[in-house]
């Protein structure tokens, strides 16, 4: 199944005013720390999906596919 890739988010998918207020109150360092934690969570999530889809792949192949997906290259493609 191929999912269409949206280039922009619909208005209802954006942060709510309360979240915007929290982000605005954070220091630049806190924002970077939050972004880093979110990125690491996303990598772990994608990596788990790759491992579940391809349990026989080597660690190197899982890492390469995770990196490819995180770089948004071929995000809607499947790899056999």
C-alpha cells in the first residue's frame, strides 16, 4: 500500500495554542533538547518497524534502511 506524501500539514494537524505557549517559553537549549529527544524516539520507532518487517536482515541493513527512511528517501516505497 502506498500512502500519499503530504507536502504541507492541514491546519488541524498543527500545534494547539497551549503547546505553542510551552515551546515559546522554552530556552533555545531546551528546544534543542526536546527536538533531540523527539528525533531519537522517531529513529527508535522506525528502526523497530524495519526490524519487524525484515527480521532476517543484518544489523547493518537495518541501520541503513532506518537511515534511508529517516532521510525521507523513498519513504513510500517498500523494500524486499
